[in-house]
């Protein structure tokens, strides 16, 4: 989101008439905190990846 007003950068791109999102990015400045928060808020950040069979074979089995 654009830092001044919470506007999605894609919407801002259309409003400004830019054909390329990269052009819009030149005029927007995000803080490290905003980038961190956006990454944490992304639903994909909570997806757990299942280990591959090769990774499972390398991992020591827990005894219980």
C-alpha cells in the first residue's frame, strides 16, 4: 500500500496513467517497517511447507 493514504499501488498506477508498475514505484517510497508489516500480513507468510521425502529422510526421528 502507498504510504500516504493506504492506497494499493496498482490503483495508484491506474490513477496516474502509468503503463508499468515500475514507473509508479519510482514515485512511492516505503519504509522498512511498512515492507516488514506487508510481508507479515501476507496470507502466504503463514503457509507451512511440507518437507520433501529427501528432507524427511535427513531429519532425525523423534523418539517418544
